C-alpha cells in the first residue's frame, strides 16, 4: 500500500475513468459504434463494454508512463483481462493503480444538488474489493446550483462515506461534481471549497483522501486543497467538455491532473483497425498527460 500511495501522491500522469455503470453504458457503447440493436439484455451489454475496456487497457498506448490509475465499475472488477482479474492485470502487468466506483447513482434533485443514493452493500463491496486488490474508491454526487444547505449536505455525505472507506483500508476519492453548465458555478465552487476545508480541518492526522472535482472557473482555485496534509491528490473530471477544451482548461491549473472518461475515449470506434485504435488512443493519452503535467 505504501508503494501505491507514494505513486498516487507523487507520480506523473493522470487517472483513466473506465467506470461507466449500467445507466451510462448504452451511451458509451453508442459513442464506440455499438447501438442498442446489437445486444438484447444487460449481460450482452456488459460483455460488449468489457470488450471495449479490455481493448483500451491492453493497448500498447495504455501504460504507466502516462497513466497513474484506472477507475473501474464493479462489473469490471469481477471480470478478467488476459486471464487475470482486472485489478491484478492493471497493477501487476501495467503498474497502474486500480480504483473502484462504489456509488449506486444519484438521488433526486433537492436543494440544488443530487446526493448519492444509499449504498446498502458497501461493507460487502469493500470486502470483495480488498480480495480483488483494489487501491481506492470513487463516488459521485452533483451540484446544480449554489445552495448552501444542499452543498453542505453533499460534502457531509461524501466525507461520512469516505471515512468508512478509509477505515476499511482504501484511499477514497470524494467526487462532489459541480455542473459545468450551472449559471452560478463559481459561487458553488466557493461554497464547496469552504465546506471541504471545514471537514479536512476535523480529520485525524493519519487520514488520507482524494478529490475529483470539476475544472474550476478560476484558475488555480484548488491549489490550497492540494497543500493539505490529508489530500493525496486532486483530480479533475471533464464534465462534458470536449477533450481539447478540457485539456486547455486543465493546463491552466498546475497540480490538477485529469480523471477523464468521455474525453479519454472520444473518437474510439469498434470498427477501427488495431493500428487506428492504438494511434488514436495514444494521441488522446498524450494530450491529456501533457495537460496534466503542464
């Protein structure tokens, strides 16, 4: 764990988000060139998306030189890549840290935010994650407007669950996403950072967490969070920006590294030849890496 923690804290690179879940998988497959007529049930759908993810992970472009970690969906954690469980393949064959998405999706909008749905099987999931050699976890909630009560509730929930995860032996990534299209995005970010800092000030010295946040409206806005002793890393989601725009915005925030999903796989297609696929993935990875170390 120490070797992995040091790599996450000090390594150069970014996090590949390969964690589309049941609700977002059809869209991910469609962007990849596979529409809903090509599968008939969830099992077939998850087989196809695992083939897509396997193609990405086994590509010669997907290496620890540029990628620190990969975020996995639960279904992916339980599957194998080239005969190894996915997390073992990533760490033992590629030197890339495996991270597990643990949330069950978003609750209904209230007070301008969407909290996480309850995670009733979290303890059992973490036990399985330990057996599968997972390094850390990730869980997402969304802020739609600058509502003080709603944002406080989101941060309270993220830290409450995050501390349970840390106590189980993982590094949790807290992801209170601010909608990039929110009219008062900058105000939401100010409230969010204030609430995060309040919680960080209350942590025991040994606790370590990470944050996955929207690229801020004000360049360098999260620099002070990166300096906190409890924070292993602050990473950014692409949030709906194109890869070029996400990279450009990210590069203006020293220390902030990418954790992109759509922006990483943008342009990849099931019908591409291996050479075409690998070259496009390499171009994508290189550009995100450069923005992350700018």
